[in-house]
């Protein structure tokens, strides 16, 4: 099967971080998926599905059945070349740019820092009914060693109803105290973001985006309901919005979570 130059360009990026493959049984892939789900922000406001990407083959080892609910395709219909060809024409250059940056970032990242970073960007994909769905792509490395990256686990969430327009945003999210790089632009690819939010405010913002109530947030973070509501008020003020719905929309548009 002949592939487009667009696909082959992306494959050249991916091949720079791997020169071999390792065989993983399907049961082990499922275990890896479950073990890494905690690294994602699963938005209750949108439908989502998981994929596992094989870096060496530049192909998908796993496609979640929920893809049918999000995009209308059956799992067996989806592969990387098909996915890329169905990216909105205006977003195709963004996708290549983002993937190039991801590869360059992880190539330079110390080995012990690899599990402490999550990739995040949004992109529009043509669904089976010929409408475009804006997906929030979140990805973590799940199979790698000091020489190769083998597999990436990704979560794709439909955020079409939250971000209707605007250019795609790209961020690298640091975990466990590592610095994050939010809404990276051409001129500042790996410049650390100086957050307008405190660490606690960002934790609460993440919970709000996930659709959790103040009471649920208080219980999860072991703080009082009064403290949660005070932080919520500060978040609205700093974001320049008046309602939680507006806060969620802006947070996703500006890649704050």
C-alpha cells in the first residue's frame, strides 16, 4: 500500500527515536493501558477513546471500541495513515509540527524524566458522517528504554462543544513536580511557562474540567468546601470569566490543563 508524503514525513520523525520493536501480548497491552489511565484527565464533558501507537511500525497496536461512539469508525477501520488523511486540511501542518516537537523533546529528555511528562494538543478529525470532531490528544510513553521509544498510549477526547474555533494548542505537561510548557508557540518551543495559577489552583482547575463538584473536589484533595469555593472564585477572576462553563472552555482553548 502506497502512503502519502504527509504520512511518510511524520514517520521519519518517529523513526528517529526507535530502531527496533518489542513484542507485547495483547493481555499485557491491556494491563499497560489500565496502569497508565491515571495520567490522563478524563473529561466527563466529552466522549473519548484510547489508542496504543507502535513507534517502530508507525502503526496502531490497539484501538478502543469507543472510537465508534466518538468518530463513527469501527476499530479495524482506523490506522495512523487513515487518521492523518482525515485531519482537517488547516490542521495538518499543526499535526506535523506538534509531532516533530514531541519527538525532539523526548529525544533530549533524561531517561528518568520520561514517565513524568504528558503530551497534549488538539486537532480536528473528519468523522465517518463527514463532520469534523475536535479531539484533545493526550499521550504518555509506556514502552521505552534508554535507546528506544516503542509504544505510546493516547487518549482522544471529543471537545468540539467546548472549543468550537481557534488554532490548535500544544503543551507538554510535567507531572510529579516537573515544569510544564503550556501553549507552546514557534518562538518558544521549550520555554517554561510561568503559571498564572498556583499549584493548588491548577489541581482544582483540572477537577473542574473533569466535571467534579466542589464537594467532590474537597473530598479528593482533603481540603474544606470553603477553601475549594475560594479557589474557584480566584480561578474565575484570573481567567477573566464569570461561569464554570466559560472557565472550562477557556482552559481547554488555552491548554491550561
